[in-house]
């Protein structure tokens, strides 16, 4: 399994290969090799800045001689006109790293900004906003970092760091009890210590989980607000409780106020708009 740093390096290398190919012929044809320059990252929209540390890696991976002066760090609230950082060095390097850096920072900042809005929406309830696996292929590690920068929490990174028994697992396994019992047999056989969450679709499935036990968290899938409150009361702190499915910005506080511990929101990563940033010569 790759480390976070290794995943980031592989992503950056792949992105450069995709963008530059056999050469940035536009830059190479009109910019002398020895030309030096300076560019700054200009914020053009209010939001939460994210991706500064990744930008640093992008510049260093392409040209270790690029110098970056940072004025605003990840997680800061920014407004139009703010200058986040200045980069100086070879003009060719500035031009060839511009788009990849912006693609990363605009998307990460958009996710952080969206996440922060949801987090602020349920402030004071005790519930936490979670992301999902509905991410851009290959960019998950960056998108989940952005969620954390925005004040949210990561549900799980992938299929390897937590057990989540969803509806299809339960149906293919032949029911709640089979799914939970096989899960414990598997973890014991493979000497694994992973947290277990199970999705329930109705109160009958919830009761089966309570009768069986053996899980850390119950996910209430597409429950109404009223049924969520009823389920929280039935569970009575025996498991962590997560709400999921069809929850919007307008309804999230209603769910949070029912006493759930977590609310997962796919829109944090699958429907986000990038924050408007630009990288201009200065």
C-alpha cells in the first residue's frame, strides 16, 4: 500500500505527463531557457484556501530551484484580491507548473469551502460532517485532505481501512446476521482490527443489528427526520449513529438536531465548484 506522500508524487507525475507530453511547445518556442520571472496566486472568490502544501510539492517536483514565498496557509478564509503566495524562478517552469497547480488548488479550495459551509450549518449540534468515496478517480487523497481543511472528517479513505456493510453486501450475504457474523470470522481469520459499520434501511433491520451487536456504527440510510429521531432513541448510545442518503444543505441541520453523531455528504466531493484562483506574472 502506498503512503500519502507516494500517492501525491504519483499523481503529480501522472498529471505532468498528461499535460506536458513531449514538451510544452508554446513555452519552449517563445521563452528563453535562461529567462527568470515571478508569479503570484491571486484569489478571485471568497472561500477557504486549500492546496498550498500540495502546490509546494508541485513546484518542487518540477523544478527544485523555484522559490515559493507563502503569505496565506491552508484553511484560511480568503477574499478577492488576496495574494496567497509568490513563486520566483525560471519563467519556463512557472508557465509549465501553472495549470496543474491551479487545477489542484481550485478543486481543493472548492471542496474545503463547501465543507466549511456544511460544518457551520450544523455548528453546536455535536454532529460531524463526513465525506464519502464519491471522489475523482486518482485524486481521492487530495479531496479528502480538502474536506479536513474545511473542518469536516474523513469517513474512510478506501475499502481497506474500515468495514462498511452496505445494502448490497447484506443482500448478497443473505441478511444482517450473516453479514455481521461473516465479517467477524474474516477479521479474526486474517488478524485484522478494523471498525465495523452497517447500513440499515428500516426499523426491522435496525432491530436485527441491535440483537446481534458486534458493530461500532449504524448508518441510517434514507431515514426521514422523524424516523432518525426514533432510531437514535432506540439505539440509545449502543452504537455510533450516522445519517446518510439524500441529505442536503437545507435539511442537514434538521438531521443533526436529532442526536446523530455523523452525517455523510457525497456532494462535498462529487458536485463541488472550484474556487476561482489565478496565477499571474508580477
